């Protein structure tokens, strides 16, 4: 076996990367980078709802079949991202099948989400081992994301069993998923949990409540779009602890380490010194992951992109500034952050 990051680091968790379709083309150098360093793959976009089912009942399998085949051929595993999300959902999903000017009813939306989840999960049973069943359900302002904070799911489905709780669409999504593939690891995924205590509190309360009702949640995914400057390791450790205390595992699902401290910082040059500072940051994060790995509660760590040339952060809404948040640079060369992980003696 060729050593990859997981085997070099001796982790029992997978070390994966999110990719674009082009990385599955063996002629593309990204494919070589992927196979050489990672043992898990996540589709950065092409397993989302709009890609999988652009029109009702028309599932698009070509790209995801390729992904699964590529992973099989290269002895890698696949994380599925994502089945229920408020973003990248085609319009038809939430509209009435009879009158496109009307919203779908609760029953219509539930039937659609069940079909969506089960058709995809059954096709990839045993091939996609983990699924982000629901993504980003907590709103930044507190509570479940709703129409006002950009999601139609909660408002249309609401409180199905009349117990005064409006998280039923989440509970049902997990139940449909478990029914479709009893062996898949089922994840509730979100961003900012490590940085916002309010958001973490909401997640803890939600998961606690769902577990109490027997909802089959196996892990909480921390996206971890963090910065070189924060949140600090102790805060992240405490956030992980809160989730582990609930009796579910943690996953790091979309790690990247921005060189900016916040959205208002101006574009800056990517200096050697900056990259060295970033290396220390990556190192301290992976040291933290190791603590949780040793306790057997961390399933996987995925970086959100193979190399800096493909980071989503370059499309930053505020000012289109370039970032450099990953382990490999724009020429696909290993950065100090990579070397810091595989050999700490490279750090000055
Ligand atoms: O495919 C089109 C292409 O045809 C067109 O030329 C180009 C011009 O804008 O756009 C391309 O689509 C873009 C797509 O990324 C592929 O690059 C979309 O506009 C753009 O919205 C989309 O952004 C993705 C974003 O999710 C959408 O919500 C990012 O790549 C992807 O990295 C990002 O991933 C999310 C996770 O799923 C959930 N957590 C946060 C994370 C970062 O936002």
C-alpha cells in the first residue's frame, strides 16, 4: 500500500479531501495528489440535491458512479455530502407538483425527501460508508433555520407528530436514512460549532432531544472552516467534549485554515512566514484530533479541497480576495502545513 496521510500519521480516522469532478480524471495531477495523500473522498458539489435530482424522479448517476468506482479502484472510502440542505436545492423540491406557483405540502415534501434519501443511499449501500444526512440546520441567529433564515424545510414540514417540537423533518430524514442503509454512519453536519457557544448550545440541545426520541444519529460533523487566528484549541476541544458527552462521535468534515482573521481583512500576500504560521496551526489542530482519536470518538477528518487552487474561499462574497487555506499550494506543491503534519521536526 502507498502511504497516505492517514497511514503516515497512524490515525485510525480517515483523512479525506473534498474534490471537484476533474480530480477523478487520472490525467489530472489533482487525481494523483488525491490518491497519494488521502484515503477518503467527498464530492465538493456533485452529490448535492441539485446535482443528484435536478428534476423530480430524474436522478443523475454518472458523476457519483464515477466517484464510487474511482474510490473502489484506489482503495479509498467515500463520504456522502449531502442529503438534506437548504442550499443547492432545485426549485421543484419545494413547489406543488400541480401548480408551480404554490408551495409543496408537508406530505409532498416528506415523500420527496424519503425518495431522495432512499434512492441514493440504496444505490450506494456499502459503497458510501458515511452520509451527511442533514447539513446546516441551525440558524446563525439561534434555533432551527427557518424561512426567515433561508430554509423552507422546517416551515413546510413543521411539527408532524404534534408534540410541540419542530425538528421532525430532521428526525424523519435520519429515520429514512437508517432504513435505507442500516450500516451507514449518519451525520448531522454544521459550521461554526467550534467558534460560537450559542450555536453549539443549540446543536447540543437538538441532538440530545433527537437522541432521546431514538433518532439514529451516529456523529456530529464539525465543518471547521477555521482561521489561522482562531478559534483557539481549547475552545475547539471543549466543543468536541460537549458532543462526545452526548454519546455520539465527532467528524471533522470540511477543514480549511484561512489566512484571514475575518471577512473584512484585505487581501494579503502569501509569504513564507505566513505559511509557516499556518503550519503551526495545522499541527495544533491535528494534535487535538489525535487526542480524540485515541479515545475512539473521531471518525474522520476531511479537508475542504485538495489544494489552494481549488478553495471555495477564493469566491469570498465580500471582496473576492485569494486565500491559501489548504495543505497544498496553487502548484500542488506540499506546503509547510503538510510537512508539519508528517514530520514535526520541519517546524522551526
Ligand atoms: O458549476 C458552475 C459553473 O458552471 C459556473 O461557470 C461557475 C461560475 O460561477 O459556477 C459554478 O458553480 C459554482 C460551484 O460552487 C462550483 O464551483 C457555484 O456557483 C457555487 O455556488 C458553488 O459553491 C459551492 C458552495 O458550497 C455552494 O453552496 C462551493 O464550491 C462548495 O465548496 C461549497 O461547499 C459548502 C458545503 O457544501 C457546506 N458547507 C460550507 C461549504 C462552503 O461554502
